[in-house]
């Protein structure tokens, strides 16, 4: 979860504050950031809303790019 740590640091937040806001332990957040544990879909959505970024960004550190945008519907 490359983007999770990036966005947290960019917003100047520490793990403890984010964990409190998301109602999880600091240890769980640390595990998510370091790839030792994967968050549930519900938690991914909560983190996406909290940081106002896409789930793709949380996982890859990059925003989603529609590979089909050059093709007509």
C-alpha cells in the first residue's frame, strides 16, 4: 500500500491520529502501510474517503488511468 503512507505523510498526519480517526489500532495501520496485512474492502473505502483519494492511489501511489478512454463507447 504505497500510496497510503505517502498520502498520510503528505497531509502531515501521524499514524496514531489516522488510526483514531479510522477507528483502528495504530499497529493495524502500520501493517497496512508496510504490506504485512491487507485492509478489507470496507476499510479501503473508508481510507479512500478519509484521504479523498482513489483506492488505486492508496494501493499503488498512482491515480487510476482509464486505458479505454481513447475508445468510443
